[in-house]
C-alpha cells in the first residue's frame, strides 16, 4: 500500500508555508522522509542553457538504517512560462557532490489535492537534491551500418543524412539545437566592428557521438539560414525562451532598441556574399573555420554541406564579404556568451502606505513593464527606483550592499546586513525588506534620508555550497559593481507635545482662506498643468518626489501640499496672490488666475465657509 503525502516548508519568518512536493511511498517510509526547500543552492544546480522552473528541494531519510523499497514517486510543483519546440521539461537529480542526472517526467499535468498547478512526476531510485529545469531538447538516434536520415522533431528543416557504411557498427548520436535570435546578431554587430559582414546565421547545432567511430563517408547536413537579416525578421525567430504564442506579442529586447541608434555598416548585395562553416572540437582547442568545406544554398533559406569528420558543435554564417577566420571565431564565441546572458535591471518599489517597506527584484528588461503592472496590483505602488540595465546569467548571484544613511532588515530587527538575489529567468526571485535611516540627524539639508544599494556579481568560485547554511560569501569585492540603485526615505515628522494651555491655534481667517483656495486650485489643475506649474514656480525635484512618495495615489493632495510648501517658503512681505496668478497665466490657465483673484477679493470659500463665518 502506497500513500501520496504533501510536504511543506517555510522559506522565511514572514511568509507562509510552500509546497515542497508530493511523495508516494509506503506509510512506514513516509514517516521517516524529510523534504526541505534549499533555493540557496540553485546557483550550483543549473548548467549551460538550463533554466530553473521550480524550487530546489532535498529529500532525506531521518533513519539511516531504514531500508527504502525503491522506486518511490516524487512530484515537484513548477511553473514554466517559456517553452517551445527546442526545450524540454526535465527533473534534475543531484547528489551531495552535485553530480547530476536527468529524469523525464512521466506526467506534467494533474491536480494534487488542493494544489492547482503543474507538477513534474518521476520515479526515483535514490534520494538527493531535486529540481525541475527547462533545458535544450536532446534527441537520440542510432545510426546503423545501413545509415540514417536524421530529422529532429524540434525543427523539420534540419537534417543529417548518414549514408550506408558511414559507421562500421551501430552508433548512438545525440542532437541538440539552439536557435539564434536575429536581434542578438544585430546587437553583436554594434559591439564588434569586425563582424559587420555577418548578415545572418544558422541555428547552433550540438552533436554528440563516440569519438572512437570516425566517419567512413561524408555526412550531408541541411540547415535553415535566412539569406538576409531583414527588419521584419528581427525578434521574430523562435526564441528558446518563448513559446510560439508568446513570440507574437513579445517585447523587443533592450539590446535591439540600442541598435536603432548605433552605427552599423550596411553591406550591399554583391558577388562577395558567402557562406562560412565554423566548427568546434574540444581536442582542437575550440572553434575554427572550415575553409575546405563548401556550403551551398539549396533553396531560399536552406543550405547544405558535407562533413568528413565529426564536429561537436557547428554553425553557418552568411557573410556579405570575405572575413578573416579569427574575426569569425571571435564573433561566434561572443554569440555563445550572449546567448547565455539576459539583459536585466534591479527594481525597487516602496509600499504604498509604508515607504519603509520595499520590494527588490531583478527583472529581465523585456518583462519590465509587465512586472511593474503586477506590482501596482499589489500594495507596492509608491516611489519606483530602477538601475541601469546589465547582463546577467541564469543562476548568477547578485550581492546587494546597502551604503549611505539607509540600511535594511528582512525581519525588522537585524539591520546592517547584505542581501543576495539569485537570478533565474523564469522564477522572478524577490526580496521584501524593511529599510530605515542609520543616523536620524543625517542628511540634515535634505527633506529625506539618502542611501545607495551597490550591486555586485558573486563568482561561483567565491561561494561555498553548504546544505545546512545558505551561502558563504567572500567579503573581498575587488570587482566593480554592476549597478547602483539610489534610495530615499521620508524623514520622520517630529511631534512636539505641549500642554493644552500653550498649544498654538491659528485663528487668522486669511490663512484659512489661503488654504481653502489652494485646495480648490489643486482640484482644478490636471496632472499636466501641475507638472508645468512645478517647473514655473519653481520647486526642487527632491521636494516633489518626497511629497509624491507621501501621497502616491492622490494627485489633489500632492498639488495642495506642494502649493502650501511653496507659499510657506516665500517671505511674508511678498504678494503671493499676484505671484501665483502670474504663474497660472504662464502655464496657460488664465481662467484659474482670474477666478483665484475673484475668490480672494470676495472671500469665497468652496467647502469651509462655515469655519470662516465662525472666525469672523
């Protein structure tokens, strides 16, 4: 008899329990199994071209002498936002030394009790560290003496034709295909001056088979390769991070926007156009150009060539002119590196009603607008801060150091710590912190406290992995920060407690009229009018930001408080009414200017007439 049991774990003090997974095993085994979430290990879990789509969990047996009747069934909840023909969902199993193997889930759908979501279900024969990853689809084929026409399912345009007699015995061939986004090629052309001749590329193909079986006959390869890098094709190719339905409406990456203003040499169509094959062999020290291989165009968008020796990876470049092999090798290396990276930025949002509470996220640039919309639906709709954009890899750790007059705490008690975020494209990790000033009397010349978050990348070799502790970081940061994020925090209003008999109460009806008129004016002005008025008065940018932070969703209150601030900053002898009327005419609101004068001269109240009558 087997039971299906749900395991929960709490990630931090201020969050509820999360589902680690579901384990199906005999009851006497389940009572000795422990399941924990160890997301702090995720940097060591993902490999090249992999994306984490679940929590990282560890399953252990509390009774080491207990014999477990394997196999047992483990189901791990996951959320994969980007799939596609080129990628697979796999369960990755790692041991304590992080030696990994992959299991194909027997099921990816179905509900588990009250949990409504997808789970990757596998049968396992050992305990260890489990995670669900989105990785490049690997297809395996057996090439016999009779040969084989190999057509992978991820792209029917790709074909490897092994003729009869190419091998003397059956050989297992494994194939992975990585499509190249044309917008990435356009971006690299702006960065590498020697790559301006690259018009387009084929997919990057990974082929693996035993090196002890050399080719006895040439193998014919067919690949797609667009003849030109057209504008209509930019960003429209199948991206390994997007499904077909998502690509139709996807936002063009940041690096493509940069190419619009960059200087790119535009090669003309001429007889010098050529196709060049580049291959990779680890024993030959990496990438090299194959000058002796002729690449032909068989039809529009399809090319072919013959391989006489095995290549671990290969790609075809469509060139507008002759380019030295060393420049092409440099381009392909840069292309491989760029395909492992994502353009992202650090975003910080203050909570609407409590600016001391903030949320910090590392967001891919192309998802920035959607993430900000989602945050506004939550309680985070206060002041927004965002860093410059930078390149970050899957599983890379970012260390956040708080400097200046602001520090942070995750529990509201232990202030002064540094914090880390591990970037995963499909996980969107976030930090929810409480910030406060280091010195209450600091930044005395500003209306708010000021600080900075300095963000560093932490190399893997500087991180010690430990299952019982989160991560041990080397404190010597000799590298430059990847970005900096400014921090602002409103100063506390100091309340002065006086005896009842000495409290100062203003009974000046002129002040009451001023306050009433400024509030009326705040209701009449639009957001565009207000922006023009701020510039005309003028008001300091820091003052405007501070008042907006205090009243993020009430435009009338913002304008009213800013007008009151402006009035108080003027000398008593100045004619404030004429000055304000002149500024209103300057921004094109002569109607409000005249009405303001009329209300002042006739002591017209809009809402507080009763109070004014009493004061009279």
